[in-house]
C-alpha cells in the first residue's frame, strides 16, 4: 500500500503535468504574432547584425520598453534563431514559468509544507483564462515580464532575498512598470508577515545586498540609457503620458472589461474571507489595475497590461478556496477546494471557446467596438510581413506610409543600409533612401 504522503505528491505531479499541457494546448488556439512585437524584432535584428540598438541605423531613439527582451532576441539572432521564430517559443515558456511562480508564491504566503493538489488551483485557473494564455503568444515580452515579477514576489515570500533582488532587476529590465507591483508587495509583505515569517525577515546586511542586486542593474541601465540615447526615460513613455486623457473612457473600460471577462462577480462571496494576511496579493492587484487605468489601458484585447493582476487574482482565489474548504470541512477541505477550483477552470474554459469564436469572427475591426482581437492582430501583422518582403525590391528613394511601425519595416530589412522608419501614436513612415528621421516606437 502506497503511503498517503507519497500518493499526494504523485497526484500533485500528475496534475501539474496536466495543467502545463492544458495551458499550452489552450494557448495554441490563440496563436498569433502582433505588429508591435516586430518593433522589438527590428531593434534586436539591428543589434545582432550591426551592433546598434537602434530602429533606424544612425538614429539613437529608444522606441521599445523591454530592454532585456530585445537583448535576448538579439542573442538568439546571433545564434541563428530569428526573432519571429524564437519569440513564440520563449513566450510559451514564460507563461509556464509565470503559472509556476504563482503557485510557489501562494504556497509561501499560506505557509504550506507538503505539496498537494490544492496548491495547483491557481495554475488551472490561469490555464483556462484567455487573459493569461493569450500572452503565451504574440511575440511580446508580456509573459516573461509577468513571470519575473511574480518570481520576485515568490522569492521574497520564501525568504530568498538575493534571488528576489535578481528577479526584481530582471523584471524591471524587461518592463519598467514591473517594479510597481513588486514594490507594493514587498512593502505590504514586510508589514503584514508575522510569526515564523517575521522571524525569517532579512538582516540589515542581507536586505542591503538584496537591494543592491535589485537596484544596481536598474541604475546601470538608467545611466546607460542617458549615455546612449540622451534620455532618462524610454521614448515610449510619451505615449503613456498622453494616455492620461483616456482614463475615464478607455482606461475605466479596460479594467471593467478585464473584471467582467474573468467573471469576478461570481467570486464576490470570497471577499467575505479576506483578511490582512491576504493584503500582499490584494494590494499589488490594485496597483496594477490603477496603473493600467492611469495610462488609458491598451488597444489590445485580453488585458495585456493586467497579466500580473490576472495571475495574482488566480492565486488569491486558490488561497481563499483552500481556506474556505478547511474552515468548513477540516482536513478534507483542500480536496474539496481542488474540485471547486477545477470546476471553475472548466467553466472558464467553456466560456473561453465562446470568446475564441467571437474573436475568429472579427478578422478586422474591433471587438465590442474598442479592442483589437487576436485574429485581427495576426492578420494585420501577416499582411504587413508580406508587404514588407515585397518592398525589399523597390528603389531606394521610394517612400511608403504604413499604419504601424512593426512588421512591414522589419520584413523589408531595409535597416541594413539606409532605410529609416518612424512612428508617432501608431503612425509610421518608412523611407528607403538617405534621409533620416527621428524614430519612435509604441509598447
């Protein structure tokens, strides 16, 4: 007869494998690459081929918001893996890493010891939610930025301070806004932890080392940006600033659409179980929602700016379900919570299919009159890749105007010599000639 502890571990491993498979299979249904990703691809290509982190060769403008992502894609290019081939594989790996980090984070906050199937509730909820699995594709840094952000929180909650510092630095280099939820989490965690967790807080020396590991690379990158680009902030920050004008329209709709898509109203009874110990998840979620609202949201469907909030919400729901089960059923509570969590994931999965059909039926235009879906984004990028490939053959003095600065200029590869392109608020122009213009990007 197999020992109970070993049986639980085997069941947890089997469920973990099933959850990973479900996430990848669900993500495959939403497979796409968006035009914005090609902006980073172009920077990565020019870095690998010409040693210049520039959109237009000879013009130093930081039109990306994902430094480490661009560098990784450039390294891949040097090794023979083109950005458009490498990025989808990396984004899927990032989605898996983010789900795993969420599970580890919640376990650490719960103070769980032995692994059980209940620990995997957040992973199954994420595997069923388009607001998470969509970003396992797209070619953007989104999934890895979220994974590193949550990994920094998980390392902090587990008392691995140096790992937390490294993860924070990597998250901030992948997306600067990642430091917001990490900062909120660390502040709240240190204020709310008690008992065993309080005794495990870092010494002054250990805290200083962790802070240096987190802030040192970010400071170096900041100084490098000023030296290389002559600016303290990426050029894309100008777009975020103008987003303030859209707070009460697109910003508010962006947040409410996300909440509606996750059917959070169904989980309202769980709010009654919230306590101070849950604040390390609740307040970072609020911070991410507040930031997305403050910059006017995004034109893409499925809450790209809110992926960290999506993951933390899944973690919070899993945590509350386990506590509710233990309160009502005692030792049998986690098993019951697992069943409820899987049922919720199944419902989300069924609804996801309906949403996928709506997306597929919108190859052009906007879902709900506001958001660009996966099918539309993928078609947009593919058409411009085809056009850009054709434009390799046009005379050098040809000027073209395009509706976005990503796929077409990248596919033309005219940046290898004297081609330039620029975009402001989504408008772009590409010239294959000798005149150069200031380059901008959007992210």
